[in-house]
């Protein structure tokens, strides 16, 4: 899982920097990223100082599906989904984490902000695919 770990760390670094600049400094000393056995189409889950990412969206799982992971043009559509998942879960450190909304009663609030953060991430670090490709 080395390729996936490197991609997750790069996306996390960029996300933490971007969101710290936009919304205030990340308040914790560390952030743990774990590949977890999430199921049911869930790509990620968040907790303070912890995000979990599904192994189903890893580079290695793409390789198992026959995708040539050395070909960036071939993997980029998949990586948009991966990067969105990582930066979305990191955005939860601010929205619900720091802002402190009620995730159960008003899930649209923090989920909406985190989807917006995906947009901010893609504008700052544009993927090699067109918006017309239907990826985002």
C-alpha cells in the first residue's frame, strides 16, 4: 500500500495547508489516516485527529481491477475520487470538528461544507481530467 499511502499523505498535506489558510489553523498536533474496512459504498469516515479511507479506492485495488497504476492519465479519474475522499474527511476536522454542528440532526451542514472543500481543493490542485468528464 505504499503508493496509496504516499498519495494520501500528499493530499492530506495539501488539504491541511489549504484549509488552515482558509478556515483557521488545524488545532491538533497530529492527524492519523487509516485504511479501514469501510463497506456499503462509504469511501471515508472522520473523527477528531483520525480519518479512515476505504481500501476499495486504493491504488492497489485499481491494480487488481486491471488499471495500469504507472499510467497517470489512466489512474487520474480514480485519483480524483481518492483525493476528494481524503480532503473531504480532513475538512471534517473543521466542519463538524471545530465548528461543532450537530451531525445527526443537521448532517447536510457539515457535509455541504466538506463538499465545498472538495471544490476548493480541486481549484487549487486541478486534476488532469476535464470537468466535462463528469468526474466532479
